[in-house]
C-alpha cells in the first residue's frame, strides 16, 4: 500500500521565502500582512551572522519599507559623507550644514541615515515578518524543489538536519549573493569575476569619526572599488574596502593592510586595534534581466538588486521585498496560478519603481571602470561619488 | 592561474571568513557548495576557472589537480 501519511501531513503555504536577510524578511512581512500564508526559512542559527555588510542605510530607505529606526539595531547615526580622491583631497557633504532644518540632532530634525548592526537588524526584520503572520524556521536550509501537476510545488528543506518537504505556490529566492535558488530554476545568476567586488573590513577601536560615511576612491587604494571608514557607535569605527580582482593582482586583505599602513590616513589609523573581521562579495553587476520563472521569483542580492556605484544593497533589498510581497499576496489571493507569465508582473513593478534607475547606475559604473586611463578613471569615480551623495543627486531614492 | 584539467579545491578553514564570495562567482551548476558557505571541497571541479580562488578576500582557497589526487 502506498504510504500516504507524508502527503497528508505535508505543511502547505502560499509562499516559501528562502533566506531571511533584508530582502526575504521584507517580502515575507508584506506578503503575510496582505493575507498570504508565508513560511520564511533561513539556514542560519543567528540571522545576519557572520556579518557580511557595513550596515549603512538611509533613513528614507527604512521609512519607505515601514521599518522604525529602532535603537535595537542602530550602531550610529549618519549625517553626511566625506568623499576622498586618492591623494586625500576631499569633498564634504554634511547635511547638518546643507539642510540644517531637516537633518541633525536638534529637535524636529532627523539623521540622514544609520549604520546598523546586521545581526540585530536582520533579527528585527524577521520579528516584524513573524508579527505580520509569517512562520519562521531557522536552522532550515532549502535544498531543492519540484513542480507538481496542479501547478504548485514541493520544496525540500533540511531542518536541524531532518529532511522536511513542504508545499508552496511560490518560492521566493532571497538567498543572497550566493543564490542557488535562481540556478535551480535555470536563471542566469552567475556573476562575472570582473563584477564581484571582493571586500574585507575591520571593526576597530582607536579611530575617531564624525557622523559621516567616509569614502576613499582611487586606484592606488582600491582598484575597481573604494575604501571606507564608517562610524560604528560607542567610539568604534569600521575600516574596509572592496576591490575588483580583474583590475589588480593582490587580494583585498593586502590592499586593506596597505590602506591602513600607507595611505594618507596612516597617522589616523596608527593606534587602531582590530576587534572584528568581516567580508564578502558585492555584485557591482547589472540586475538580472529575468528575475522570475514558473513558481519562482528572486529578490535582493539573489536578483543582483545592488546599487553598482555604492555597492549598497540594503535599501534595494527592502524596497524589492516590499514590491515582491505585495505583488505575490495579490496574485495568490486572486487565485491565478504562479506561472512565469503571471509572475512577470513582479519584475515589471520593480523596474518601474527602481529597476530602471538601477540599470542606469550600472551603465554609469561600467563607463567609469571601462576607462583604461587610470588618472581619468580615478577622476570620474571621485566626481561620480561626490555627485551621487550631493543634495541634488538624481539617485536619492536608491 | 587558469588550467583546463579538473581540480579539487581545499579551503584553509582557519583563514576563511565564511563570506560566500567564492560561491557567488562560481559558474558551476547549483549545489557546488560546502556546509560552510564556500565552494565544494568534496567534488572535483571540471571548469577550473579559478574565479573562486581569485575573488577570495583572504586567499583561503587552494587546489590540487584531480589527476594528482587520484594517484
Ligand atoms: C563587505 C560588505 C559591506 C556591505 N556594506 C553595505 C552597506 O554599508 N550598506 C548597504 O546597503 N549594503 C551593503 N552591503 C550589501 C548588503 O550586505 C547586501 O546587499 C544585503 O545583505 C542583501 O540582502 P539580501 O536579503 O538580498 O541577502 P542576505 O542579507 O545575504 O541574506 C540572504 C539570507 O539567505 C540565507 N540563505 C542562503 N541560502 C539559503 C538556503 N539554501 N536555505 C535557507 N537560507 C538560505 C542566508 O543564510 C542569509 O541569511 C555590503 C556587502 C558587503 C559584502
Ligand atoms: S571566498 Fe574565501 S573567505 Fe569567502 S567563503 Fe570562500 S573561501 Fe571563505
């Protein structure tokens, strides 16, 4: 007699979201809040850890995604930027001075942004999803899926090392830069070596900061990327950089060591003591041309929703999570099947809201990094970064 | 370094910071991964593009030729 017990007890959801970073947790929250039955799974035991992010995010990004800037996850407040060229000349863009009625510490003004602790931030976002009605399973890795005859699918999970299969109408691949879900669906997710910045960062003691995100451009310090000094709260700072490995012969660790010991900041960094070591890959790539397949959509880093000028991906992950969550809940409640044709609407909404601008940024980035003359390339990057963060930047929304 | 022969990767776990950059840049099919967010050590790689070795921020990845491993 066939064993039917597993099919009878198999849990059923409208949506299974794979990965509880900013993209996945936000998708889960908006889908659940709009009436979908959502399961959010993450293979980690502690969300956000080990940290692979500097945590800079604008106030505007949090507000748009309905995330209250809580002290639970904020390391420090940010009021502007200092952009350096390779020689140490700088352009300061301090919103406390440029727009004192809007940004600052005075009553009635707000910070421009924050540096968040990704461990606490990701946990907070997951809590929000859970409070909106999503179920969350940690220590649960998604390993594969099958499309069923009725148009829904079975998803294989490994939960505390126990194989569990669940049913869902849609799978959301929010599994980050190392996404496998897209590959399951045959989507072209591979990132070129020339478009993945290799990053390393140290959280340090003994380096003063002043409420600004400091960005150091220049081929000498970070070819195909930039170096940064961010405030981390409680007197700590973060020193890091990302390099494009097709544009240099040494690894990020060697560049970071050189930046600390030999750059125009060497005096400032003289007494820095390393407290944490983090790193990762940032796709300075175009968003995926196709971010959906039958039963599957991709959000966040998995769909390469990263700003290819700044390397920032939290804002874009939150925004695309909101777009995906709202769209998918609506599709499911309408009773329409999760076919490729129907899921295309998600990407259309995303392109309209932000995607077209992200493509534009990618083209700007390409034009800079394709410039062969190093002096010209350095000048272009310095000018573009300075313009990007200025008060009249056309890209303020991402 | 580029090689056409299949290779087997080895991760120096003491150096690896579990950042996943190697997986992100890997052109293999889904599943060429380890339990710790790195590219696989347990299977041979027949593409041998070495992008994973190159992108690793701390140079934690090395390889041996599969032929040498089998001997
Ligand atoms: C060094 C560095 C610094 C950065 N600094 C900034 C910054 O200052 N500001 C900014 O905006 N962005 C920054 N970024 C980019 C930012 O970190 C990412 O864009 C952002 O985390 C993307 O969010 P996400 O939700 O798409 O993916 P992630 O945050 O990567 O989340 C993916 C989740 O999926 C889970 N997962 C993966 N596979 C599976 C599976 N099979 N089953 C279950 N779970 C799975 C993972 O455990 C993880 O929790 C930085 C990146 C790096 C590497
Ligand atoms: S790129 Fe290097 S440090 Fe990062 S996970 Fe792979 S082996 Fe580890």
